């Protein structure tokens, strides 16, 4: 069974494209995102807000 839904994949893809064009910004600081991991996290967060099938955040410290 798939861990992530189709909508989650499209949101991550969209976030990666925005990052490559320098249009993806993070949080309150509005700094441009430069790392792939951060872009993926933002894409999954957007998908989670839209109700897509995405596992909840891990609680690593």
C-alpha cells in the first residue's frame, strides 16, 4: 500500500519546481529555499493542509 497519495506527489513536484526557479520561500522569514529537503517538507505540508494522504510529521528531536 502506498504511503503517500497522488496529491502529495504533485504538491512536492510543484514545490521543487518553485525552488528551482527561486520562487519558493519559507515561513515567516520569507527567505528563499535552497535545499531539496526543505522544498519536499514544504510540499508535504501544503498537501497535508489540503487533506491529501500524507503520514503525520515525525516527532524527532
